[in-house]
C-alpha cells in the first residue's frame, strides 16, 4: 500500500486526501496525502478561509498499514493553518480567493473603505498608455438604483489616479453622449445604469423627465413625444458610432440594462439583461487563465457575494471573447433549477467596428472591490477598452456544460 503523509491533532476531526506522484532518492512514489484538521471553521471554502483554533499538530509518515516510518516532533501552530495548508493547495482543493462577506445594507463609501481600496489598487498600469487618456463615467440610474454605484465610481477614479493610466470626468447629463462631447474621450464607463421598464431606455427616461433628479429632464419639457423619441435614437446612435470609430465602452454590472430593449445595443454589448436569481455566493473561474486580461487572477477562482446575472438577446450568439465563467453548480438549488443548459459568463470583451467593449458583471456588492485581483482586473479591462492593452479579443465559443 502506498505511503501516507498524515497530519493530525490529538483528537478527532475532518480529513481530506488526494493523490500525488513524487520521485526521490528514497524512491517514494505515488504518495497519498491525507490532511486531517481539527475544528476547522470551513474546510470546503477557499484556502484563505481555512482556520483552526487549536495549536498542536503532529506529522507522521506511515506506510499505510499502520507502521510508523518516521515521526516528526509536534509543531506548535498559532491560530491558523493558512501558511501550512498552502503547501498542499493542489491536494486540498482548487485555490480561490474569497472576498469579505456581504454586510447587508450597503452604506455610502466611507473614508476607511476608500483608504482600503487605495491601498489595494495597482500602483502602475499593466501597460504604459499610448497617450494621455480620458474616460467619461456615467452613473445615472432611472430604474433600480444599485447602492454600489458610488463605490464603483470611486474605484474607477482611484484606479486612474493611482496608476496614472487615465483621468476621469463624471457627469449624469445625457447631452454628454452627443458627438461634440464624446469626441474628447477615449472611453465611456457605464456604471450600473438601470433604466425603467418596460421601455428600458435611459435616454428616453430622462427626456420624459422620469429620472429621480428632475433637473436632468426639465430642459426637454417642450419637446413632443416624437421629438423625444428622435433625440433618444440620436443619443444611442452617437454612443455606438463612438465605439465603432475606435473608442471604448466599459459596462459595469447593471449598466447592461441602459438600453435593454435595443437589439442593436445588445449586439454592441454582447447581450442584454434577462434576470438574476437571488443574491448569493458566486464562484467565478477564468475561462483562459493564460489570457492577458485574466493575469490578475493567477489561474484561481474568485468567490464573492453577487447577483448572478443571466443574459439574453445577443448573448445567445456569444459573439465575444469570454473571460469569467460562473460555476452554476455552486449556486443554491433553487437558482440551479432556473438555469437552462447553457454557459453563464459574467465578463467578456469584444470588438465593435474599430473599437472595444469590456463588460464586467461583478459586482452588486462593494466587498467585491476589496480585492487587489479584482481591482487589477478592472484596470486591465479599462486599459483594453482604451486601446492600450492589446490582446486576443476574437470570438471564442465553448460547448454548453463547460466549466461545470
């Protein structure tokens, strides 16, 4: 029987085992590693969450038939087994980062939260900007208001300021989408711009003075319904022409609903919002770990609390380069029953004319941004949209069931 490496505490507990091959002078092969940890808070979670309150561990190398070949002295461990368990990452489980748990009601960004994000944000961009870059951040919502909107806006500003990759201009004025205004920017960042149903057109919502901030629509009060429809169409066309001319669009979470009833804009973004199961823990896996835009995750999964968005319309064609895939098997049972046999991506890139589109569904929660990896991913995606970070953005299709 193959030798075993057994790690255990003095009293009973949970255990895990996994196979591993090893060649050495002692010709020990086909090792089976069994890791026994007592009073583990959450063994099923990611390695960074595995903790143990006890302090004594014993290491024994056994032949598997109960005969002890070597016994090391007891090793005193402090409150966690984090560093030690990392040595057995492959044997334990797929490595993953887990963000802090959701705190319930989302409060506006605090000084402490902003300081944390500034500390975690990249010091420099992945690639040097080809020229000075300007981005326009649009954070208006006329429908459902995501309370993470101010957090996402601050994240973008911090990423630009700290890395020097771009400067930010913020406005909720829809006139900024006219050609004379857009020409001054290299990319537009759409921040959770949920529109009102059933029309689902944020430009028309403002033109009809349906936004909460009535000052935004007051200037259009004398326009006829026909004139408002025409104006909304002009604004949509201007945005699409902007990206097709060689510029970029970044869509954050609910931003995909900004023009949710528009077939053409669905094609531009790579899909439209359909629905989402309840907010819960969501596991995301990199589709192509070696892809430059996924370098931040180092091939590991990302676990966070989010609304698992499901998409429709142009999404069915999957005419994009998928980046992050949602592991549906990790969702609760009720959510899994709602989902058909499809591949559920949460982030992708695509070409639109001469320009670039980056969509990132994470996240509904500010805690998702409390991750150096997610912040790096955002910066890399924005740099792609700006045209600085060049990578393969050709269409890549997977078969249903991939990643499950």
